């Protein structure tokens, strides 16, 4: 029988993998993938708490639906920015993109 | 039985997640991301969230990752060329993330959660639909507008003019 702690630790591991990718990847698409991993770990937390703490009203699952919708919007805008960067500057590496830093 | 399935799914998720952030070829990373998202859908099924599992497969596996593969194809400069895939901070990032993970696991195991009595697994689609149309109708409409604005914005940003 998997308890709440199992799911929370799985979600913590997935979140840490996502943060590691976010901090160490150079490719912008790789960074967006890491962000998706972090969204998924948050969703696992929402659904696990929804099942184990308050199983009747499913608030956590409804929040997860909203998180998935926001993640889709984020992916669309982020990938559009990546495509635009590639077209204008011919790079997809984040550490080369520092035109707004001075 | 349930614990065994959980451990298999957790192993799939963790291994494919690690491969997502470590593989050299970004296209292989995208394929591993698909596997990882399927594993998360399995976790949802294990948690009796049937609607969310379907949404996960349809939206994430069918939508977001395909979008990412499109973006990789469009910005393809990765195969055949020797380029660095990491910036200069993977070691400090790894150390910080490891300490964050230990902190999270310690705090999770030391917290006493008030777990409710085991509820019968029930189909969730009707409950979620009713909640979205009554209690959560305002966030539902707002999130649909956000999605519309984001998609129009993505088209405007990526348009060739």
C-alpha cells in the first residue's frame, strides 16, 4: 500500500531533477522540458493530497487541470520565443542570450 | 501489489527524468520526456484520478511534447556538431539540488499528515465537471482566456513579418 509519503518523495525527486536541468542546461528547449518536469511534480503533489487528505471534493485534481492548462500556455509561448531567437540570432543557447544585461 | 506498481512507475519516472536532463541529444531528451509523462499518467491512475490521466496523455504527451519536438526540428543545430550541453554550473547546481532533496525528504518524513479514511475509488469525471461549472466557473473561464491569449501571442511572436 503506497502511502502519502511515497508520492510526496517521488514528487520531491522529480522536482529536484527539474531544478537541476533548469540550472545546468544550455539549450532553451531543454530548459522548457525541465520546467515541464517541475509542473508534473507539483501535479503529483496536488493529486496525492487530494486523494489522501480530502478524497471527496477533488479540489487538488481541479487545480491540476488548471496547472496543465497553464503549462500548455507556457510551452506555446516559450517555444515561440525559442523559434524567434533562433531565427533572429541563430542560437538556442541561453547563456549566449544576454543582450538585455549590461 | 499496489506498492510494486508504484515502485515500477517511480523507477520509470526518475530514470527517464534523469535522462531528460542529462542526455546529450536534445531530441532523445524529448523522447525520454514522453516516457516520463506516461509514467506520471500511470501515477494518476494509481491515485484514482482517471480524468487527469486521460488529460495528461492527451495534452502533455499528445500536445506539449509534440510542440517541443517541432521546436527542436525547427531549431536543429545539434546533431553532428560538437557543442557543450551544459553551462559551467552543473556541479554547484547538483550540490545545491542534492541538499534541497535531502531537506525535502527529511521534512516530508517528519511531518505527520492527517490522512483521511480510505475512500472508495469513484469515477471523477462527473465530479470534476460539476465543480468546474459551479464552484470554479470563474477560474475556468479565466484560464480559457489565458490559453487563448497565450496561443495568439505565440503566433504573433513567431510570425515572420
